[in-house]
C-alpha cells in the first residue's frame, strides 16, 4: 500500500522529460517471456535478469512492468519489483478494491499519494488507479521518487511502512526475476548492449504497446502534429516518426519524402528504417535488430497483416528479398 508520505522527486534525464504518453510501452520478446529486452539491457558479464520475467507473472502484464521500469529508470530489478508489489497488493489486479485503510486500485495507493504520483500512462486523459497501466506506472514513479534503484529497501519501505513488507516484496522479486528466461549468452548481451541501449529499449516498448492496441490505418494520420499523439491516428510514416520521437530524437512527424532524407544512409546496427518515398506504393516501416539472436530481429509498421492495417509487428514471412530490395535503408544517428 503506497503511503501518504511524499518523497521529493528526483531530477530526470532528457528522455524522461518528454511527455509520458510517448514513453509508455511494451517490450517485444517479453510477450513470450523470452527476450529481446533482456538481450538489449543486460549488463556485460552480469547474471541478473533484465526485463525477463518468469512464467509466474501474468504474461499480459509483463510489458507494463518493463515499460514502467524503463520510464522511471528503475534498472534491472525494476520489472520484478513492480510485479512483486502488484502481486502482494492485489494479486495482479484480482482484488483491486478499496482497502480498510482507504488504499485503492491495482497497486493500492492512498488517495493523497495518488494525487501526487498518479500518472496517465495510457494517454486517455485520466489518471485512474483502477487502470493497470496508470497504476503500475504510478508505482514506478513513486518508487523512483522514494530512492529506487539506488536504495530499494528504503523505496519499498516508503511504499508500505513495514519491514516484513520490504522482505516479502524483495523475495517476490527474486522469484519473478526469471533469469532462465534470458536466452542469450553474456557475449551476446554485451554485443546487444553496445548496439542498442535505452533509445532502442524505448522504441521496442512503444512498438509493443501500440501493437497491443490493434489500431486501424488512417491515411495522413497525425501529420501536422509533432510529436504525434500517443495513440495516433497513424499511417505508415507517422507511425515510424512516432517511434523515433519516443526514442528521443526530437524529429518532426515526417512523411516518406522527408524520412528518406532523415538520419543516415544504409542499415543501422540496431535499427533500420526501410523507405520507399515516392509513387502510389510509397511506404515505410522499421526493422529492429538490437540483439544477435533470431528472436531479436523484428519488423514493425503499418501492414495488411495487422488488424485494420494499422501499426504493429509484421511477420517476417510478409517480406521477401525482392520486396525489401525496393526500399532504401536509413538509420537513426548512432543506432
């Protein structure tokens, strides 16, 4: 139960200063609890799971824990700690009623604390403790302001002033860390880390979030708006522009004729933007390849393979060499 005490918020990075709705998201391999996110984030030579959560955690919630931990810089333990708090407080949302003390919602916030730390993570214009995304992101916000990841014990104690609670949360986090879910070696993790980093993690997280929404394709969607709204509407180029904005590149919302001149020519190390700028079949989509395993190689964008033709993950089977040859590769600077 989040207490009524309100720790002073800490200064945040440039990425965190962007509007929250641009940073909410999901993480690709984690929907299958294997992981690309782990590959992209694991420390070189380390053995602790990063982002990879065990099968004990409800699969549908894993991307929220990972995205919230990334948004508030909670580090390697962040997703598992958030999952543990959620399990202890409401059994992963199964008992999100008002407690005898007055705490409410998915993560059991006292009204005063929610007023200070509640967030609109899903971009619907409301801060709702009964919405899982809003509540989980708010918990990450509160834990961060309370000292995590620098001092997890103090941060968790601030959430609920009881030593037994701190021990239970940490024990649950150890259970949920799921180091076995990281299916890459230390060498692969190091390669992925050097090639990817926080910007790619944010892109993957946001790509997963939007994929889950099942949005329709809207020609010209969100053009003229920079940054794009969190939930669109999107066409192919505004969807690609959106992921780049989420990563913190500060780019405007571009059409294909502008994307062909943005960034740097050729394939990137972690991200490649495929662009066909002109003609009736003008199109663009993103290829994310932050790791060295097959699971870390995915395509994302608007496609007939997605519900309503909107943005989402595109199966690699949708492409062949001749199709890809019709596009010009670009990549974000540094990626």
